[in-house]
C-alpha cells in the first residue's frame, strides 16, 4: 500500500476517535506508523501480546484503541486474543500487515502468509483487506465495529520484499 494511503488511514482513525495506537514496528505499516510518530500518538511494544494487553486496559477505561502488528505477531498472540480479548469481548481494531502475500517473500513469511486468511476466519474475527480504493469504507466499518464493542481486523498486504 502506498505511503499517501497509509498516512490517510492513520489520520482517519485519529480523527474518528481512536485514541490509542499501540504495537510492534513493521515495515509493511511503516508509513502508518511514521504518521503516528509525527503526531506523537504511537506506543511501541516489544511483542504483540504486550500491545494487546495495553490496548485492552485502555479500551476498558473507555479509550478506543488500535493494535498494529505483522501477521507473525498475530499468530504469536492467538492465546491472548482468544483468552482475553475474545472471551471478555474487548473492542479492539487489529491492523495486521500481511507478510508472505507475495510468493517470493522469505520462507517464514510465506508460511504464515498462506494461512493468515483462514486463521483469522477460524477465530471468528471479522476482517477486511485494505487497498487504495476501499480503505476509507473499511476503516469506517472498523470504527463502527469498535463503537459497538466488537473486535475486528484490517489487513494491509505487503506489496514489496526487502
């Protein structure tokens, strides 16, 4: 996804009452993260489970929150998602970078990338894949889900290999 759109996505959430942006740096989401850093609205963690825990506390205090992560970190955080977020119906938006979407990515990215859509679906998490044309409609959908107390995920495809 291009730089301009990622920055617009951050600005959209920031203007639409998402108060906290917490996660692990990921080059797939680098422009989204950079926009948040420019506005001093980003909190970095060392693991996705930590970000989920912080955002859970913030959400319980009435502050809508978004967790950003790469898909390998999503896989690492399945227990936290199922035993905390899902069980206690914590409203969060997960923004997940889809590494391994391209077939020539590193082997560790290809494996998780291949199963990512089914993994999210099997957990019963509603999700949408963002692109330059649908991002605003899908971000609006995510904000609505959040305001209704629901967990949802937005996916950004990694369209480069570094």
